[in-house]
């Protein structure tokens, strides 16, 4: 038997606080109501008992004097409760509340020559007083619970609203928006006492500021290093062209080209990290653009257009993304490499060993690659995809192999090829 799953809203702090407030108010109201009911009933019954015993004393005097019994007094009456009759016959006096002729009545009985001498006092007014008090207790308890619940819900909602705001800012920071801040007004004045939520908000803002400063410092360092390397590498490439032809010269030229490409990749990543990239969008036919990327790559890649589409995007950046994916598929995977266009979705499939687990789970990481390379190509692809508003995912294809899925914004109606 499957366990019953409660709705998601029952896990919220507001719901739990409301339940706690209701339970506590109901418990407090029940305890106070019971205490008041017991005390008022005790006092009311004590007063009625004193009146009944005083009347029984007068009736006993009249019986002993041989005078007629007062109204409401009898000798062995029919309606006398059996327990009270037994008590009176045994020679003791007592009182008991019971119905008499359909009305609440306080009975008082005592011994009279082996029989029971009894009298009654009307208990209806006292019973109505107690009933009215009980109704008043219930009504006031409901009002108190409702008022407390409203005030408590208002207070808890203010706290949860601030918590939701803090959580939203944390999510924005996780997504890369390092400028996001909670900026709780309670943290602006140092002399002002802060509650726990304000403390968490201040800690989050401080953490975001430190993280932003650290990443900005690393970005500037990477950009400065890459920029400073461009000049000597350009001179080194020019000098390598003057070397005599031969295997050593080819090795030098290859290493210089690798260094230049690495430097350009680092500069591009630095620009992507800065968030200063400007998108130049235009309308392009996706199938034609993919074919042009494959031709420019000079690789033996197959293009399959299931459903063509017109997309409004930055052609240069999209070609950069697709070019890096195709190059990665041929470098780290095995042929055949197939590019499939299905509306605004482009997939790049190879038949190699597939993407590493860390890449499929967390995305590409700089200078970490499952084989040859520095992991910068896929990092640039993800960054450029983010700039044009696309989503790039790395999956494991059915039957093995790597599968990169690029989903472009579908703002323009698609059409068949």
C-alpha cells in the first residue's frame, strides 16, 4: 500500500505555523474553559445545595411539630432519586441534582422516622446560567482562535515573504547573477537590532559580494594573462615562419598555433564571464545555417533536417556553438557524427564513449577534459549559447555515444523543409 502523499502546500512554514497556532489556541481555550466551567458549576451547586439544605431544615422542624409540610416538600415522594432515598433512610442527609417533572431540580432529603423527608429547590435558572456560560466560553474561544490565527498568519507571512525573497536571490546567484542582493532594510543600520532572517540576508549579501569580487579578480587575471600573451605569441609565430622547413619547424608551428588558440579561447571566456557581450540578432533558416557550419568545419558530418525552422539569433555566435560541438564530437568521439535539426532544436550525436559523467551532470569545466584538450571549447559553447538565450545539454545517447542538445528560443513559427 502506497503511503498517502500530502499536498505540497502542507510543507510550507505558513501552514505549519497556522496548525501550531490553532492547536495551541484550542488547547489553551479547552483548559481555560474547563477550569471556568468547573469552578462556576461548583459555586452554583454549592449555593443551590445550601438553599436546599436550609429548606430541608425548615421542613424537618415543621414535620417534628406536626405542622403541614411546606409546598414542594413530601414524605417519601415518588420522584425522589433512589440513591438519595437510600441515603435518607440510612439516617443521613444529602442533596442531588435530578430532573423532576421535566425541570432541573436540586433535591434535599433527610431521615424522618425510618422514611425519607424530601424537598426541592428549582435548579433551572442555575442550569441555564451554566449553559450560557459554556456557550460564551465556546464563542469567545472561537473568536480568540480566529483573531490569533489572523494575526499569526500576518506575522508569519511577513517572515516567509522575506525568506522567499532571500531564496530567490540565492537562486539568481546560483544561475550566475552575481549582482543580485537581498538588501534587507534591517541590515542598513548597524545599530538596529536584526532578527534571524535579516542575519541570513546579510550573510548572503556578504557571500555574494565576496564571490563576485573573487570571480572578477580571476576574470581580470585571465584576461590580462591572455592579452599579454598575444603579442609574444604573434612574434613567435612570425619567427617560426622564417625557420627552415622540416619536422622540428612543424612541431614548433603546431605548438605556436595551439598556444594562440588557447589564448584566444581564454580571452573569449573572459568576455563571456564579464557579461558585456552584445547580441546582434537576425532571422536565419536553421537547416541552411547548420549545413554551412558543417562545410566550414571540413569534417565528414551528416546533417538531417526533420523539421526546419526560422530562428532569430546571432548567426556568428550560433555558428561558434555548433562549430565547437562538431569539433568536439570528431576529436573526442567516433564517426559517424550526425547533426539533426528538429524545429528550434539541434542535436549533435557521435558514436564514441559518450560524455564523462561530470560533464553530463555539471556541464563542462575549464581545463578538465576526458581526453585531449583543455575543456575550453565546450565551455565557450555553453557561454555563447547562454548569451543568445539557448540551452545546451549534454546527454548519453541511446546505444552509446555523446549527444549534445541545443535548444534555441522558439519565437518564430517553424516550417517544414
